[in-house]
C-alpha cells in the first residue's frame, strides 16, 4: 500500500492563479480530509468527505473547493490564489469502523502564493 | 464544541531527560484520543492512541493515559533521544469518528 499520496510536493503560484492539489489513498478509506498548517500553528480543517459524492465544509473553507467522485481521490481546488493561502496542505483519510478511527496523513504540499 | 489544548513549546531537553507534554481536552461523550508526531518536512504519523477511559497508549517508549476525571492525555517518555526531535500533536476524534480536533503542536528538540 502506498497509503495517502499527494502531488505536487511544492508549488509557487502568483496571486490570482488557480491550481488543484491532488490526493489519493489506496486503503479503501471512506473518510478523507484536507487540512492546512500555517507556520507554528496546528491543523485547520478545510473540507472533508464521508464518501464518494459527499463533501462538507470544515473550519476554513473559503477560497477552496473539493470534489469526491471516487473513493480513492479527493482533489482540492484553489480558484484565485491569495497570499493568505500560503501554507502546507495535508490530505488525510480514515476508515470509520470500530477500532480503526485513526487518521493517515499524506506527506503534504507546500504552497507559496506571491 | 470539542477542542484540545496542549502545552506551548518549544521544549528543549538534553538526551536521556524525562519528557512530559501536557494535553487536556473538552468533548461531549466519549472521544478517542491520539498523539501524532511530525518529523521535519513530513506529514503527521500516529504515535499512540487510546479509545476509552483509563486506557494507556504506548509506542517507541512513549506513553499516555486517557484520564476522564481530569480530561487529560499527557505524553511521557522516560529517556528522550536526539531522534525524538519533532513536533507532537495531541488530537481527539468525536463520537461519530468523522471529526478530528488537533492541538497546536509542541516542538521538541533533544540535544546531545
């Protein structure tokens, strides 16, 4: 199992550009999440999904969009990049089942908006 | 709502020193509790967990006990190593299992 994979690892955007951060998991997990981690801070939930076709907002959804067309993939879209979106983005997944509720994280995407 | 509060860092210790990182939580019902570790440039990895009161999670010499009476889940290690230098996050998942709440992280540096 590759676990949770994210691409790209690094990206620099100009203000107003758009991009998609990719996330894929091969563990057949039903739940997937996107977090952002700002320097010296904890994780803030952007969006999450409880299964294919179902998404919901987290704590900081503004400026982002997601989709979940398959169990494996959960891309995060930035439409008009702003400097405030400079952060490290982590995708995570878990299987909602008794005794299996820990999250598995991808390696992260470091995004800089200039 | 549910939340986690953990000890502010950074923490600097000498090798073989005793480590405690405090974590307290607020939650309704019976959450599961976790400690995650993040090494430089990497994602978070599960270090240990506990799913009910009085459970003790342990891994790699680290331990934490789920204390419902004090709503705490403090992380301890008897003798830290340089390789333990990382950021440690306390977290909880609510009853539904579909929401996770993370503390702000505590940076640990162990010097030889």
